[in-house]
C-alpha cells in the first residue's frame, strides 16, 4: 500500500489492440445452417432408428442410426470447415487457406465414406439397406435445409469491407 502523498507511477502506454477480426457476412448464415443441421440430424437418428427397428429389429436400428449419424457428421464437417476457414479472412493467404481447408475436408469425408462403406458392407449386425436410406435421407434433408436458409437469408450483394 502506498502513502497518499506518494505520487502514482506513470502508467505504461497501452499497446495498440489487435485489429478486430471481421468475419464474412455469410458467417451467421452458416451458423444457422449448422444449428438446423444438428436438429435435423438428431431427428433423423430417432426416425431412422425407429424405422429400422420396425423393418428388421436390432440390425435395422443400428443401420438407421448409423446412416443418419454419418449424414449429420458429414454435414457438420462441411459447415465446420467453412466456418473455421473464415477465421483466416484477415490473412493475405485467405483464399488459399479457405480452399485448402474446405477441399481437404471434402477429401477426408470422401475417404471416410469409402472406408466406412468397405468396412460395414458385410457386417451381420446392421441392415445395409436401412443404413443407405438413412445416409440418403440425411443428405436430402441437409440440402433442403441449405436451400431454405440461403433463400431466406439477407446477404449483401456487395463484398465484405476490407
């Protein structure tokens, strides 16, 4: 504790704060798509689990849940890669980083899909037809969500300010 008559030491000058990182105006749209995609994925997991159960018991349940879950995970990977890549918008290498991250994620999804298809094709504990229908339904639902969200969004026609 200092004495009241003692002058306060001169304060250090505050260094310039880091420049504000401006996200693209599409970021809220992507986050809305992610939120609705998660909700739809959970709903599809429940719906295809029930459908699979009624079609072929436990094997159908597993196939339906895995199919809908794969579709949800792949949707989240796409939107997640775009939102993550947008963090580099202030970089001079933004376009390169953006396409590298997004295309790398798409290649990863493609390889993961092929590996999963090969590993799961002859498994006796799941119904491959229900699995396939769950994946297809998830892809269709995610496309519908994307179309509805983009159609209802207000996105400026001009580019984001630099």
